[in-house]
């Protein structure tokens, strides 16, 4: 497989680039290192086969700081974020045999685990009632994923097309959906009118939809 | 079941990213359970979320994070065999209404009269943000006066069908109505219609129906 499903091409960096006026964070050499293409999937397979703790440590070094960043951007308190990162990575270990490379990338698999744990946690915190459903504490068994396989080739085409989105649209997608920031706040941060944010968001979503229809 | 009306891409993106209101997410999940097309789109958007995770600027974890995780795994020589829990839930039935699996384990309040031919049962959504969720039962032929929306209203038809200016909505169809949508749904004459509805935002009573509508939201 030649698909670079995991490393980021240089032109991907806009996605991670700090916004103008954003806090400058220097990346520490020992944090958030990169992985070679498909390496995450191989590491997970190695955990599944032999309980490879070195593989787990590599995955942890890659994913834990990224999961922490995702959780903090959504407003999760630092200590809760740290606990969720721990829970997510333990679940990556325990569920390693359930990972199927054919059905999606390792990154999206890990992301969905963290996402579901966060949603469950918010439910428990806000709900006055004891949680009756789901006594196992298991996140939703990915109700969206079971029948919706996305092959490696489609996956790579999806990422390619995403890279081809104009930066201004992609940034708004990321801020609006991934980081859950209100349009008004994005407008202020980017220094553009609210209407521009809304129209760029609409354009970006329409592009994604056209892309999905192409891939279907 | 031929599904003609699907979730919007905005909703699917938020669901994929984990940023959709819990009440809206409940209705969206109930639709996904019966809609392969939306499941495929969601999988693609989860892939995009995975790409966002790859690209995010990492935030350093506490120095002992990895050693804590490894300590927790102490004694676990290998992951347990994938005894995948077969999440086969017998469909629960409430007064003859087959409930979506997304509702399993949630408290559903008793049926309340709202208006002639209109009944509602509130669904208690744990951790609900702004959105309220209810099961609406509409008698055959009931016509709801034309009304607008404030915030988002997501409606999944569980049984029966209704029509409005946008077309016909039958079992499995989901619609999202926001500020820009105004409609007056009419239930088909031959059967009652049962819907799972999430209301996000407050009603602004303008007329008789709006007050009725408010009482549905406020149940």
C-alpha cells in the first residue's frame, strides 16, 4: 500500500498551523512525534498479537498529546482531559483486536474511542440520575461504523481532497466542527465578517459532500 | 424502507467530531440505525476527524502519563480476546410503538395530551444540553398549522407518514428544520404518525399553534 494514510504531507501543516494571534506553542522533541505511514495500524496489530508494550508506548507518545489537545480545545478541564487520555489509551490496548484496518484509519479509530468516552463522561456529569444504560462503561459500539466500511483507497482520496480544500475553508471546518467554536467567535478571530464565515463553512461542507458523492 | 430524507452534512460532521447536542445526537443515532447512506457519510467524516487529530498541535501530557498507563496494564499480558459484546437489543415496545435502540435505557415519561389528536411523551436525555426530546403521536389526518422555528428541530418518523411543502416524510426519514424553514405538516389520513423529535432552542409564541408548540417543547 502506497497510501500515506498517516504521515502528514507538508501541505497538511495548515491544518495544525496556529492562527494569527494564537498562542505560540513550541513542540517538545519528545512529545507528539510522528509515525510512518500505516505505522499506527501495525503497532495496534502488534499489541493485538503479542501484547507488545513497546508498541503501546509508541502509540501513546503519538496519540496522547494529540488527544489531550483535542480535549482541551473542547473546553475539557485539564485533569479530566488527562483522565480521558488515560482511559482512551487503555481502551486502545484492550480493544486492539477489534481494530480492523480495512474499516478506517488508526487515527479515526482512536479518535472515536476518545470522542465516545468524552460524551459518556459529559452525560454522567450532567445527569442527576445514575446511568442505567451501558453498565459496561463501554462507549457506543460505534453504531455508525459497523456497516460503513471505508477502504484504504477511498480513505486516501478523501484525505487528498481535504488537502485540496482552500485553506480558508478548511480552517473554518476545523474550528467550527472539530473545535466547536461559534461562527461569531471564528469571525472575530479571523477578522472577517460573520457572513463570510457562514458562506465559507457552507462552501466547505458542499465540497465535502460532492467528494463523498464522487467516492460513493 | 426507502429513506428519502437524510441528516445534513453539518449534523453528521458534528456527530463525527463529538460536538453535536446530546438530544439532537439521540435522534440522529436513531436515524443512522436504519440508514446505511448516512452511516457511510458518518464514517467518512470520522475519517476527517481522525485527520484533524493527526494534524492538531500536540499538548504535552504530564510527565508520568505513560508510566501510569503502563502500570494500569500491569498483569495484562495481552489484550483480552475480542469477546465483542453482541449489542443485540430486543426492540423495546411502548404501547405498540417499536422504539429505536438509541432510546434503550432512557426514561420515557407518561403520555400527555397536547392538543386534539396530538400526544407527547418526553424522553429524558442524560446530559442533554439545550435540546429536549419527545415522542410525538399524531392522529390520522391531523394538520399542524404553518409554523416557523427558532433553533433546530430534528424529526425522525418512526411510523406512519406526514407531508408538508417539502414533500412526504415516512418511517426512517429525518428532517432538520431551522430558522429558515417554515412548514405545516399534515399526517396522512390512513394511519397515525409517531415521530421522535428533538427541539433545540426556545419557541417564540406568535399564534395559537406556536403556544401549542411551546407546550410540546416545555413538557
